[in-house]
């Protein structure tokens, strides 16, 4: 039985503590915007519709049991081989202003820069909270104002180091940040 997830539906991920709204549907891939503002892709089998009205306690228990059984059925134990590099893919944050706001009409360069830097700060804080070890900020080449200001913001954190990102993948327009988590 198909769930028939549509754009705009509130959904939760079955085996993760992630929820959000459906933004795009492309064949079997459903893109959701999480409550933290990230766009993530899942298959329909990995998602469950959030109920439109609050559930009673018994319904919530039933829903949790259903999720647990479905996860157990869909995810048989597999041996996972670590990748050769042994690292997870980095979190990428595109700081181009057209990706952050609907319209720049009436905004000064100062306003746009502040939105970009606020986004960078919030994504760094998110990565620290979620123990994400590597973040790539895509800022573009331009005149270098955003890159310089981003480096100023990043230099205020004691638990991270930042470098130019991989040239082959990002060109000159990205900064790679490594976050050192407490043991």
C-alpha cells in the first residue's frame, strides 16, 4: 500500500530523529527540508507521514511499535565495511544569497552578508551539537568579502580548523572546516 506522500506534507524519517516538510519529489527520491533547515533526500519507504491532528497516547504507542517493526523488517543486520578513507561525507552549506532568501530586492550588501554569516554561524553550531566532524562552506570566488568574513567568524571557535576546500571538487570558492569534538 502506497503512502502517497505529496509536496508540502509533514513527514518523519523512520530510523532517524529527523522530521520536516516535503519540498520536492523526483521519481523515487523525496527531498525534505528538515526542521534545522537542511535539504535531505529519502525514499518513500524511509518516510512516514506526520499525523495532521495530535495522536492519543494509545495511537502514539501503536505508531512507535509500527515504526520499530518496520525498521526491523526493512533493515536486516548487514556487515558494514568502513570506507577506505574512513570518513563520512562532509556536510555542505551553500552560502550563495539566492539559496538563503527568496528575493534580495531592497537588501543592501551589508544585509546580505549578515544573512550569510548568520547562516554560517548557525550551521557551525548545528554541526557541533550533532557531532558532525566536517563542514564545507561554499561561498564562491567573487571579491572575497564573504570568504574573509567567514574566516573571521570561524577563527573565533577554539575547537575547529579551516582550510581551502578540495580544488578539484569546489574550485577556489569553498572553505572546509574540521570540528574537533570533546572526547
